[in-house]
């Protein structure tokens, strides 16, 4: 029988394919030169599986089969055993950036490390240092004995006229600590205060609080400009002996400023907090309970609804007269 001959080109292709299949089989069985054996590689993959191995294992597949390389993957297979697996080798390649994500605190991120936080407190912390206190605040009547000095703050206002009416009814004298802006707005009230024998006190231009938080220049303007405003409203006939800090916020600094303008710091001994409208009887009871001979009472004729103050005065003035108090001015 005559054997059929395979053309030379086709025979060459078949021989090449056989050689290639033989080489792949040899690589699968023994591994690439210089790499661990197939059994050792399987054991290594079991101890530290790759992402693809873990996925197939979870699906119930054979890890060693899933990791078996194809001929085109031979180079990648030989490199894997030589790498030292990191503690996060079991995570997928896309999970690594998640672990390095920026934490909630901005100070822990590389762009904003904790060392960038200032070690020294910021400028706002300086307010925690209390200013030097004033030492010359006056809190007594000029004559002493069984006397009382009535003082009214934040006016003149809508209630000032009624307060003056009540004082006149009981022959009482008082000191009015006036806001510069209010004095400019109500010069007639300022002039009536003086005409009826009462006295004036500087209570700053617009009642800033806290006073000590103002700069030195601002405090000078608040005290000095208010004095000028009140004097002009009075028609140039006023002698302003005292000044009173808003909220009683006297310091050594603003006490010196007041002294530079020829005024003394005027405090108080009785404060019924009538400005907060606690009720007429609360105002009356507070004054009656806390007043002592020579005391200085703080109330308000401006800065809001003062109907409770007026109603309280209707009870307090006759009570003071009945208690034998004489009405006086503060010491100066």
C-alpha cells in the first residue's frame, strides 16, 4: 500500500504544535526552571490565596486548578512564589486604596498633620485673661447716715418724664446716668432733669458690652464722646461728676480714662434687675430687702419698657420716706 504523504508545510505546522504542547505539559508538571514544585506551589497558594483563588474557593472550586496557569501566564506564575506576601495579601487589589483613605479627623491626613495645629492659643484666648480691676468705684451716698442715692440708667427714654413726676411728688433727688445717643435724641428731658435739681452721669455713647473688650481708643471715645453729647444736650450748663460702665464693667484702665475726663466711677449696692422685667413686686421686694443706710440703688428709665420700674417706684418712694430715708447724691 502506498502511504499518503503530508505536504511539507503542513507537516511542519503539526510538528510545531506537538512541540508546544509537550513544553506546556512539562511546565505544568514541573514548574518553570528555578520555581517551586507544583505541589509546593499549591501549598503556598492555600496558605496565602490570591484574590482570584479566594473567589473561586468561595464558590466551591478547586483552588489549585483555578490558579493553574495557561501557557501565556507562565511568567506571572513563576514570579508569584518569590514575593513576600503582605499582611493584606488576602484583600483584592482595589481594596488597598480604601485602607489608606483619609480618616475622619483632618489632622490625621498627610495634607493636614497634627503638627500644623498651633501650639500657642490664638488671639481669641487672650480675652480669658481678666483685666486689672478698678479700685476707686464709689458705692455710697455723699452724706452717709440714713440716706439713699437713687440712680437711673440708660435714659433718657419714654419713661423719664413719669419718673421725674414721681420724684417731684416725694421730694426725692436722683442721679441720671445717660446714654450719649439718647441724650442727643431727647435734649428736653436732659434739661428738665437739671432744672428739677437732679444730677447727670455719663453712661457711654451706646452702652457697649463687655466694656473691657473694647480697645483703649474705643473706650476713650465711648466715655469722652458721651460726656460731650450730654453736655451739649444740657445746653452747656451741666457738671458731670460721675461715669458708670455698662454692666458695672469697671477696670483699672477705664477708671483712668474716666478720671482723665474729670469723672469718678459710680457703682451701686442694690440692683433689683428691673431691666429684665421680673415683675413689680420682685423689684419692690429686692430693694426693700437689700437697702441699707448710705446705699446706692440702681434702676432704669430707658432701654426698653420701664412700666414695671415706674410701678415699683410708686411703692418704693413712700416706703423710703416712711422708713426715714433722706434722698442724697452719691459721694464724689
